[in-house]
């Protein structure tokens, strides 16, 4: 017996396939268990600095107390934003992955978002949202903020001159990233050349950054140690000779800085940058140079308050 293919069968099959595909895409986009590596790989090619902050870990460890009650929480604009959107980073953010070093800064944020209230806030600020992709003006004309939901609890966001920069965070547009990623609550990863060429570094740190210019990969991480914070560095080189040269240069720079401070009739202050930089310790392990600087909580708090 011959079975004739009826047109409505084909139409029904196509419709069912489309529904299944749309459902699968919806379920996938609602996934919030994407790993940090998956988030980092979304950052676009050309990213010079990668950073990650595990706010959930910092919150559980009490380190977010450094910014609690800071200027940001007292700012009328910030209070208005929280009231309008119901979003408070001290409570609702769990993780931030960032990429910067060019004209645009990219963020991938994991947390709890009330998307409807965020869209309404954008509209009250003169922005617009089309198919969940939102654009709003920043604090300056050259700053355009764009964002969209990667998943129910993951936001992709960009700040730059182009109003749709967040499109660069769509899956498949990112560049390969060297694995494994640092296992710290707060870290920054870059190359020696990118760090040495950064002009916005604090005074006193530029000589150290210049010494690192030959490193293939540098990671800087902030970790609590013995009730204090420690800035820990890992710089990878192509040979043990290069690693030893850097260790010796960093040690010499630290001694030179100490001599300069003493020659000016001062002593390093353990609560500011001078005390931190002169207390650096350095060692090598094969082709890797390790560094450690104690970070006074008061210093970190003042830096964060200044940023806010």
C-alpha cells in the first residue's frame, strides 16, 4: 500500500519542530549554572584585561563590609536606582566577570534581577528596550550602557560609545582564554605588555608594572590571610632565567623604594601604599614568579570609597 504524503502532515511536522526548537532555546537561555570559564569565554577578542569578582564568597567572608555604608550607598542617584529597580549589588550580585582595556568595558553579571523593573527604569531614564535588549545613556554623553539577559540570572552588559556594544557578548563571539583560570575570590589577568602599557596605574606602582613587561601571563588576586588581605601575583615566563631576573628586579625595586622613603625622612606607613609596596615578598618556582603584598583593610576601603 502506498502512503501519500499529505501537505498538512509536513506543515504540522515543521510547526512541531519549530516549537521544540524554541522551547529548547528558551530552556538553554534560562540556564544560570554556566561556569566562570563559560562566562569569560564570552568576552570579545581584543580584551587586554580580564577580571572576576566572586561577590557571594566575599559576602560570606565578610569582605563586603569594606564598602557597606560607603559613599555609593549614600548617593541619592544610587538610592533612587535601588528604589526604582529593587536591585542592590551588596545583596543581589553573586559574580562579576569583566573585560576591559579598550574603549568599551564589558561585564557579565550573575545575580538576582527583576527584569521588568529594570526595563521600566530604562524607559524612565529616556532609554529603550527592544526584545529584552536595553540601551540607556550613562553619566556622560560618550557612555552608553547596553544590556540583555543571557539567562534568567545572568546579564551581559557593556559600557562604551557604541549603544549596542553588549551584542559583542553573544555566545560564539568571544576569544579563547588560557586555562585554568585563577581560583581566587577576586582576580585580574593580563599580559606583561598590557600591564606595563597601562597609563592609569597609581603612582609608585608603574616601576613594578614595567618590570613585568616580559611576562606571558600575569594574575593578581586578593585573598584573606590571617585576618588581613593579601595581594598575590603569579607571573609566568618562557624560561627559568627570565623568571629569576624578574624576581631579582622586583626585590631591587622594593629595596630602592624603601631607601627613597627613608632618605626623605619618613618610614613606610602600614596603612597606605608605601607600607604595602615595601613589604613585598618574591620567589620563583620554575618559570613562574610569585609575589605577595599585605593589603591594609583601611587602604582598600579608602580606594573603594574613592572609586564610588
